[in-house]
C-alpha cells in the first residue's frame, strides 16, 4: 500500500476485505488489537463500516441541496 510519490500518504482502500481487523485512524493501519499510534482505546472504523459499501459514491441529490436559495 505505498504511494508512488515519496512523502505522500498511503493509498486509502475503498473496499477492504476485512475492515474490522484494522484501525483506520492514521496512516499506520495498525491491527485492531495492537494500536501503536495511541489513537485512543478503540479503533477508528472504516467509512464502509459506518456508511455502507457505497460510501465513496457521490450523492445524486447533493447538487440540488442549495437550489432555490437566494444568495
């Protein structure tokens, strides 16, 4: 999971096979049972665990949210 450009963050997997096994709180991607970053007492969930498998897809109604407002 290395980026092709030195000094940049790792690529973020959109659909990992077992997201529950990893803490997603930083670029270390520590095992959930052995967090090295001190991110707290519990792991950070992957967005797919929170929002579902289509978490990365744009919301079709998002562009219409501000329609009709003056400004």
